[in-house]
């Protein structure tokens, strides 16, 4: 069966997949086959076992297009210097979260700090699920 990852929590190594059949399936990282980490909006193929997804494979349609990819260094610098205003979120097209960060001053600094950690560890994704690109 095929579907899309709708949520993945790194700390608990678990998430949910919305199957093409309209059912939501839970999964844990151990069921994710391959080297790449699960990420939101990923298109996957999997076996359904009740309400759980097993043997999850990232489908080959995952490509980063250079015209929509966001620069890692630009995002990091925006986050460091203007992160409490959510400017890096606007840059990566996370408009709603950017507005919330702007209104709450980066969640009183908590969101800001978490976003810096996510960017530095290459865990931050743009709105379309693409990783940030390191352009050298």
C-alpha cells in the first residue's frame, strides 16, 4: 500500500502514515527500511497490519529541485539573528508557524533554540519536505 508520512516525532521515533485508503497507520522507526530518516510529507510504500504500518520504504519520487530548495547557511543565519521573529520560517515557506513565532517572539525563545538545533543537525525541512541544501 502507498501513503504519506503525516507526522514523525524524532524523540519517540514514532509517527503516522496516511494511507491511500484513507486510514491512518502508526509506525515506529524500526519499521522504516533504508538509511534516510522519516520526514513529514514523504511518499512511502508499506504493508498494513491492522492499524500499524510495517516494512516502510521511501518511494523514489523524492527529489530536491534546485529551484525550490532552500540554502542551509541562509536559513541558519536567519534563524540565529532573526529567529525570534520567525524570519527563517518565512524563508522556508512555513508561513503559519512563522506568524506564530513572530507573535510569541520565537515561543519565548524555545522554538528559536529548537530550530537552531534542527538546522545544525540537518533535521530541519522546508514546507515541501525537502532538506536544506548546503551550497559551497
